């Protein structure tokens, strides 16, 4: 009787520790790493009717997954060496919740739906084999279960950690996507400075993230000064969520167009929309900067200069990227229509060209320019 009590007590301790590991890691995973993805998922599935709460969502999902494991453990009595396998269905549900790709602002694709049934069947087969295994049973009974560091304990801990490791590897690993949902959440709260600081030292980006950064920078009047300090991998027309070039996951795109002056008509493209705003006198100052930056993204210096002349921006108020673009334009054009001179910018440009010409082409040159001219338009124009 005493031996049976000791075994039961040891097994209980291991179960409690496993529960603590699962609950804490699942909560951390949901609250800190998948918060934005779950916010976007709930918005897509509910059509924007409901809103995901980070804390409540993480607690509720974690608790429900733990209750599911307890129910499975009750009906699938496994040898103590493999008790943690009863958590596998909970991991499958986590896999489903976080294993999706957005297809637009109202659609998503669950890439895990094809593999989940197969994984569940394999788990059922494994459970059946383990329950019939006499080798596992005798191994478990011969071990000392009163300690947290027995073979049974370590085996269960490793099973949980392995499941979490596989979960992290197989769910959406797009860093740019996670940056994107974080930026949209901060934009919803009006935290523009925090929004533009998300991923600012990372090279991971996509067109949607650039579109959101463009808007956040415009809100803080820094669009012409800081846009090219971020990596850019898109066209000028992608700077607005128009004609399905780019889109918001859950932030209202109407706010972006309201910020510019008016809503676009149906089937109106990026450049037509902004030029129409300016032509009909409905454009706010931000619309001009959007158009100027779009020309810079497309490396269209002639249209940039032409538009800049019509915007009547004082040379003393020109943003940093505009100054750099003008200096570049004057050096590349034999008969410039906009003569611009700035000794400080000229000196920086000469330094830039010196590094570009004296550093061997390829990655070495790219790294040298990134190190010394990370926030300049010239680096983007020539090397990005």
C-alpha cells in the first residue's frame, strides 16, 4: 500500500509540473507572440463584428486547451513515461488557430487543415500502441517517481518542449506579418510613434507593412524624412490600400483616405486618385507627400521634381529625402528644371559615391552603404 501511494504521489507531482509548463508556455505563446495574429483572425472570421482581447483571449484559450487535455487524460490512461502525449490534441488546436495565411482583408487560408486529421489519426494509433506496451509499463514501475528528475519526469518534460518547438516551427513564421498586425493594433490606439518603431532595425518587410508605415509616418509628419530608413520592397502604387495592391487586416482603410482628403472612386488607381485630389482642391498636405514619396519609391526623379515644383514647398522646409533626391537629380540630369544646392547634402552625396565606387561590388558594397548611409534615399535608389 505504501508503494502504491508513493507512485501515485510521484505521478501527481509530474502531472502538476507538466500542467504548469503547458499553461505558462501556452499563455506566453498566445499573449506575446500570437496576439496580433489572433486579433486579425477574429476580425476576419467575424467580419469585423467582434474584437479580440489579448489577455482574456490568452487566458480563455489556454484554459480550454488544458481542460481538453484533462478530459483526454481521463479516458486515455497512458503509462507514466508518456503522460504528456495527452497534450497533443491541444497542440493540434493551437496549430489550427495560428496556422493560417491571410488572403485579403476578409479571407484567410488554413494551411494546416489538410495535415491535422492525419496527425490526429497517427496520435490515436500511437496511444493505442503505448497502452499495450508492456515494456513501457515495466519501465515506469521500476523507476522512482518521488523526484521531479526521474526518467518519467524528464521524458514528459521533453515531450512538451518538443511539441512547442514543432508548433513554433510549423506555424506562420513571417516576421513581416507579425510586424504588420502589431503596427495595425498600435494604429488603432493612435500610438503612432510606437507604430513606426515596430521592426525598425529589421530587414523583414512586405508591401502591406510599408503601406502601414507610410501612413504612420504621415501621421507624425515624418514621411519625407524617414520612409527610406526602412527596407522597401514594393512599388509606389502600393503605398495606399487601393485596387487590392495592398490592404489592411483590421485597421479601417477609410481613415487613411480621410487623412488624405477624400475617398477614391471605384476602379481609380493610385496616381489617378492623388492627382485628382490635388487637381480638385480636396487634397490635404499629406496627399502631396504621398505622391512625392511614391515617385521616389519608383525612382522616377523627373516626375518627382515636376510634382515638387507644383507643391510650393519652401526649400528651407524640404524633408531630408527630398533634399537627397534633388541633389541626386541635379547630378544625374544634364539640364535640370529644378536647380538645387545644399552644401551639407552635397558633401554627404560625395561621401556616398566615394564608398560606392571604392568598395567592391556585391554584398560588401551593400553592407558598407547600409552601415554608413542606412537612412538615405541614395542607398535605396542605387542598391536596395
